[in-house]
C-alpha cells in the first residue's frame, strides 16, 4: 500500500512539474510573439527643394501702368459765329490733315462785307484829309498820296506812312485816321478766325458739328491730335523718386505682352501726393501703332542693389527670415528685405553658398531633418 501511495504521489508531482514547464514555455512564447508583432517606428526625412545663394547686383524696376495721352492735342473752339460751310476733306473723326490745311470754314460773307465797308471808310477818311495835309505839310503829301494809290479794299491794308514830325502825327491822329486804321486791322484778324487750320500734321479724333450747323462763339467743335507722340503718367513711390532721372529709358508693353516700345522720362513732378505718398512721372513714347487711350505697362529702372538675392515672397517668414538648410536640418536666416516686387522680394543678408528653400515646407520647423532634392538643387 505504501509503495502504491508513493508511486501515485510521484506521478502527481511529475504532472505538476510538467504543467508548470508548459505554462512557462507558453508565457515565453507569448512574450516573443508580442515583441515580434510590435511595429518599429521609422524616422521620416522630408525632401526639400533648394538653390544655392549667389549674391549679385539686382536692378530695381518700378512697374506702373496708365493710359496714353497725345502730347500735342488741341480742343477746337469757335471764336466767331456763323453757319458751317462744307469743307474738303469732310470734318469727320479719323480724318488726317496736313499742317496748315483747313479743318473748318465758317461762312464769313456778312462779316467780310462789314470789313469792306470799314476799309472804304478808311480810304475816304484819308482822301478827305489830303487837301489840308497838302497845305500844312506839303513835304508829307507825296507819301500819303502814294499810299492811296496802292490802297485795295480787297487786300489786307498796308501799314500807314510813318510821320516825319510830331505835328504831322498830331494832324493825322486828329482826323481819326489811326483809330479807323486799327479798327480795320482788328477786323482783318477777326476774319481769319472764320477759317480753322491744322496747327500740325495730325488726325481729327472728335467732331461735334456738321455741315450747315449754326456755330456760336465759344462753342466746342472737335479735338485734333498729333498721333505720333504720346505721354503716359505713372505714380512712383516717393522713396524712389530721387533716383528718377530725366531721359531715363523706360520699357513699355501692352497687357498681353505682344508688343513692346521704348520711351523716356521727360518730366517728374516736384510735389508728393499726400494721400498716396507717390510722385507723378511722365513718360514720352513714339510709335506709329500707338493710339491715344491705349493702356500700357511701364518698367522704369531706378537703382541697383549690390550684393543681394531675389526669392519668392511666399518664403519670407515674419518679414525678416528665410528657411535655409544647415547640416541636413532646417534653420532660420535673418535677412533684410530691400524691395518687394509683384511675386518676389529682393533681400540682403544671405551668405554666399548657403542653400535656401525654393518652395515652402508644410509643417516645417527649425531643427527639422530634411533631404535636399537633387533635381532642383543648384
């Protein structure tokens, strides 16, 4: 019995030890399995695009836009009254004229008749003066007689003979000859205003009257321009106005940038606009294909910034810092913005040879590990 009991006890102890061994083996297996299934965190390095800084001289260009205005422009007004006669060529917009060619002719028949009557009065006045002049100033009589022989009421009156002495001048003046003479000359000048002539070669851009229109004194008749020379007014920041020089070359182009022209600065206003803190500059440009009213863009070089670099405005952080790559990590570089353009900014303070970002890095921060792309690295 005792042997049988001891045998059973040994079997139970053996089974217990076996269970413990199996349990320990299972636990170790579970630990190994858990360790092998735990994912390892991989370190991610962001790829960035950079360019090597090479500081150089950068021209500062001021860009502005505006409309062309003819430098030589005349608003046509009437100084007399009358009916507008027909002219050749017709007074129509787009019509070209040579210098001195008649633009408009206002009917002057009635006024011309009044002028002839006034000339006749002058002739008669001098004629009635001659008998007394012959008696009082016989030496002056021949020149006045000769003046009457050459007098033609259909032609402009000639200047009166110069008096030989003061008494002769008083005598002629007392007869009212000088008053009548200057009245005639005034009417002759006024008669010329019935014809309006082209002051230079040009084109009619506006016509407000037609044949048969009753024109009144002071009425606007049209507009006449020289289509070869134009001006454009631009606003320049007051800080750069001191760099503008008369005769400075200006590049102009249309909005589509299909055509370009060269102009020059001809005037710079001496007054600063208080509201905009700008100065008005005027550019002259010539070209047969230019038209008044055209909208052009102008680029004027005002100065050059030495030892500077140009980057995209989107890369500027806090208006004074740029991201650079040092030892494969991002870092800040303090810079001095010199001039802001439409999409870029000219800065100073970047060391030569340093790698500066060319594209923003989402979520970038100082110390961030990065890898420079070999494709855009310069």
